[in-house]
C-alpha cells in the first residue's frame, strides 16, 4: 500500500514552488547589492549585520507564531498576507532613504518570509509526498541562485541597486495576488491513504491546548534537531572557502568553485532524493542521509588533504539535501498530527536561529584556534543530530496522541487530525 498522499493540485503545487523561489530571492539580492547600498548610504561594511539581525528577529517571531495561529487564520490567508507583507518590505528597500528605514524593512521582510516558510512547510507536510517536499526546498535554492543574477543584471545595465529590489517586489506582489485568489483552494489537506483505510470513520478534528504541545519532549528534541541540521548546512557553506584556501592551500578560484559544488550537490541531492524517498520511504532515507553527513564531516576533519576535504563537502551536501524537507514531512509521525503545525512553526524558527548563532560561534572559534576546527565541529554536530533523530523516532506512541496535557488518562480512539483554516 502506498504511503504517499494523493497528488496535490497542479495549481497549488506550482504556487508552492514559486513561493519557495520567492523565499530565496531576497537572500541572493543582498550579497551582490550590499556594496552599492553601503556606498549610497555611507555606512561601513559591517552595517549589514543590522539588516541580518533585524531580518532574523522578524523571521523567528513570525515562523513560530505562524505554527500556533495557522489553524485559526487558514494557510491560504496566511500565505497571501505574508507574501504581501514581503512585497511591501521589498518596495521599502527600493525606496529607502537611509539605513534606518532599511533595517525596519528588513524586520518586515523577516516577518513575511518566516510566516510563508512556516505556513507552507506545515501545509506541505500534510498534503505533499516526499518527492514534492524535497523539490520544494530545491526551489528555495533556485531562488537563492536567481537573486544575484537579478541584481547583477540591474547593475550591469547601469541601473541602481533599487531596481533589483523593485523587480522582486513586483514578483512578490503578483504571487500575493495569486494566493489571495486561491484562498479557498488551500483549505483542505488530504490525509494519507493508509489513514483512511485504517479509520474510515475519522473523528472530527480536535484542537489541543497549546501547553499540551509545548510539554511534549519530542517537540523540543525535534526543534533542536533543526538547529543542528541548519548549523551544519550553513557552517559548511560559510567556512569551507576559508578552510580550503587558508587551511588546505587551494587557490581562491578553485576554493570558490568547490564551495559552489557544495551548494550544487545540495540542490541536486534534493531533486534526486525526492524520488528515492518516495520509493524507499522517508525514514530509511533520513537515516542513510544522517549517516552520510557524519561520513562527509569526518572526511573534512582529516587534516592536510584538500582532495578529501572537497570530497567531504560534496558528500555532506548531497547527504544533507533531503534532511530538512523529510524531517518536516515526518513531524506528524513524531509528535502527532494534532501538534504538527505548532511543532513545525517551532522547528522553522529554530532553523533560523541555528543558521545565525552556530556559524557565528564557529567563526569565533576559528578566529581563536584554527580553521581546522571546522571538520571536527561538523562531526560533533552530525553525531548529535543522529542521536536527536533517533530519540524522536523512538518516542512512546501515546505521547503524540493525547488531546490534553500530560497526565490525561484516555488516548484518542483514532488518529488526531489538526484543525486547519479555523474548522
């Protein structure tokens, strides 16, 4: 019997793909546009940290809140409103008179992006199978790659950096309009076929208390797993150039190409392993992928060899590719369907935290010790991630099936389905 949900509607799937592309676009714009922005506003290079901090605060706030409010506002309305907010923020970038306004726009952009990321991941976890879940996250990488091309094209044409943000703002506005026109279509998430087969007379959706979700240990172990995963992904991409150029003696051009190969392996891995996960099942692919990340990290940690370090980077990238989407997809299995939306909101927020804090902390360690600490640090993070995943995968089945706080005596007679769109 198939374990995948019915095929999603083509229009919703296309919108979901475009939404993930749109999430990646602003990240790609800033890297190319910042030198021009800095020159226009007369601020130092390190002032970009203010934008990143404001964006991270907004992202963390909205991604967590989205998981807890999704059942009330509905995923369609959430996506439409949040994408519109992102469009307005990007318009603010394009019209900003100075850095202070730009920081405020970064906060708004983070609020919009975090809600889209959390809401769409929560919806996709219940409506899409492993293949589409992986491909969604591959499209995020595509957006990150397209962003620099848009800004580069604008600057090469003699236009101001503001045009790059204006173009993406217009695209976001078109996407927000599409979400607004399809609000009703996002209201239903089809259950997996095996749930229908086992419980043909499903109970009505049950709304569980928020504290019941927050008291589940598996919710927090899963949240920490996302911190560790994103820490590995971002740290490897951020510090690999320094390791290869200063630690292993490669030229800047070759080291840069190897970092590109790392990100490329992540994109290809999501495309390829989405199909593999649909055939072999998410659990098996997750376990193999987590082991592969540890092996790749160990190759990076072997001192002296540039070849092994590059090979390790590619292995880490390809192995890590399906981990984020499949961890999201299987959240309901670990925490219970009634808690899934909230747990996913916490996980997406934690992912943003892991992307900001751990790589920065690792940078401090590299500055005070050596760039060679990167490999051992990745090994420790990868092994800790394996332990956390196994703890969550072996949770007592009764933990996720309760509708009340711990201590309630009666588990539900059937699987609990989350309340979506206020129903």
